[in-house]
C-alpha cells in the first residue's frame, strides 16, 4: 500500500481552557478569604488595577433581590434590578466568560475548606489624647504581643528547673517532639539514637518535664495523661487507678464490670467518673497554635415586611477593584519598546478580565442563593424539620446552569439566615421516601427527629433502633434500620444498651 501526503479540512467543536477561563472557574469556587488573598496578589502584580475606595456601594454590585416562596426560576439579568446601564453591561460581557458559568466545564479545581474573614482596617484608627494632637499614623497591630505557645511555656519552665546543659538539651528536644495536644508519641529508644545518650538519662529528664504545667503534658497516651493529672490532685488511689486502666469499659458504660474491678459501689463509680470528666484529655490545647478564622457569610437573608425574603450579597466579602484606564493611556503613549507595549496590553487584558470575572461571580452566587431561598422557604419559617431534599440538579435546572457550576458556587460559601449561618451545601440533602406516598423527607430533618426521640428518653423507656424505625414510619417516614443506625452514629449517639446503662447510672 503506497503512502502519500494530502491536506484535509475538518470542522469540529471543542472547549479550549484558556488561562482566563481557568481563572474564572477558580474564582467561582474560592471562599471569600481566598478571594481577598488572590485579589491582593493581583493588585501587587498588575499596575493597572487599583482599589475602589471612594464608594461603599459600587455601581457594579448586584442589588438585593426580593424572593417569594412561589416565584419560579427566571433569568438572572431580569431580577437583579431595573438599572438599564447595569443590564446593558451584563449583556455586553464576553461570551466565553458567560459560557463558563452557564455550560459544563471540567471540574478540575480542588475543593477547599476555609472560613471567610473580613480585614480589620486598624490603620484607619485615629485615637486622640486629652488635649493632644491627632495621631495620624497610629497602628494598633504594632502594640500587640505574639501569642504565647505551648513550647514557649514549657521552655521557660525548663530553664528554671534544669541547670545541667546536657539535661537542658534533652529537655528542649522532648519539648520539640510533643504534638499539639501535649502528648509525647515517640519511642525513647529512637531518641536515644538521635541524642547519643542513654535511655536512663532521657527518662530522668522526662520525669522532670512531666511535672510541668499544664498537668498532663508529655503523657504517652490518654490513660497516662489522666493519671498524671489525678496524681497532681492526689486522687490516684487504687480504685481510681483500676478505673483509669479500664477506660474501655467506661466508654461502653459497663458499670457492672467496673464495680467488680474497682471494688466499689455504683455511687463511688459515679463520683470517680465525675472527677475524670473535670480533667483535660488534651492539655496542650490550652495554648492555641492555630488561629481559627471566623466565618463571615457571603449572602445575607432577611425577612421583608410583606412576608417575602430579601437576599443580598455581603458587601464586606466583595473585593472592589477598578481598571485605571487613564494610567494605561498615559504610560502606553510614552512607551517606545515593543516589549513594554506588549506588557501593558497584557496587563490591561488581565485587569479587565478580572473585573468582569468578579462581577459575574457575584451575580452567579446571588442567583444560586436566591433559588435556594425560594426552594427552602419552609426551612426559614419552620426550622430544620421542614428542610426539603433538593439536589444540585434541582437548582441547576431552575436557573439554567450546569450542575458543576452550582457545585462550585456552593463550595466554601455561607449564608446568614434568621436561623443561623449555614454553608450553602447544607441545604442539599438526600431524600427519604414517605411511607404514605407524600413528599419525600430530607435526611437532615430525619436526623433531627432521631435526636429529638432519643433526647426524650427516660431510664425506663430506652428506644432501640427498631423502635425508632417504627416510630418514624408512624410519622410517615419510610426508613431502614441500618439507616437509623448510620444516622445515630453520625450524631455521636451511643447504642440503646449503652444509653440504658448511662441512664441507670446517672438518671
């Protein structure tokens, strides 16, 4: 067969993931805190971007939307306001960017989990003294001290307790080996090889540091940690020692065996358990090393006077950036080299795309939140028992978007409602069919019913999983026993046998 060359013309369609489209997808999935960090980096990198600090309510911000429970899903551009300029701007957006959010795109962005925070503008504080001049450059952060860590606290005690340089070196190494809870989970034989000393010398220093504050540090496990604290309180008698050595039975609420092992009656067991509950199983957590970021909602929902709901974006989580076209015109007019002109053109393109991406991201989040509020109106009025089972597909079909877009929008986004702050994914639950042929029940509402039933138990009427199934079926919820057991375990509720033992001991 002879081989030859020829030209062929073929026509086809494909989605090209340009860097701008990838950036738009990442922006949609970012939390507000991650978005603020990303925008700050772009402001430093792109000279044509600047903050919009002149207005607290920029014209590009989507206005609040009034949602009624029975309002069908409609086009976003028709519900965001009556401003014709805003509508024209939305219609004139690049087609590629709109397709990213409206059509299916590869879900290649990792799920991230951080909370949202707002930056505190400490530098804008201008305190004045009595009769003194105004301090323009006062920075409160400069007066704050560093957070005291567990290592700092233990090192200070080591310097006061140990004078020998070799022992102090061993002590410093032991301090560096403990985890955040204050436990020492390493073998002494391994430390013996690392430090080039005997195990006896390490044990001598370990005996000293185990007396440091907070009580329980340098413990090898939970039993050891509790024993150290009880010895500090002079409460580690033989009965308590036997109870600590059999914590597994205590976890199972097997008080009958504990009575035999400890040689005491049920009242003494109850008193000893109360003492153990006062101890700290993780003493190292007294010194927090991780700053927990507070959750700041991206969407705010509040009732309107006419009985509907007002859904609006939280302005504190919206970055305000502008493209400085005047600066671009000035610099480009004086640029002589081709490299400079190419760089300015690229900066202008990236800046324009970022502003449009941020605007479209805000509108997409608002549209999804508005539809969630419309679907879950009963939850906002009645509580978790009225939570409806909805899926990503339900919201996607209502607002004419793809499920992957809804998944990105609901990741790491929070909504403030009259019933609290919830992650958007909280409103998406699986459906449990009704035994009477009616509407399906949300799995979250079923969990709530299970917890209510168990909380209402008494020592003489403990509900088994089968009894809970029968009770739920009488209420119109068709559920299997293994599902009840799974939901009960997810709520951290022990079995009926363990609950009966606990009720009898403390009831």
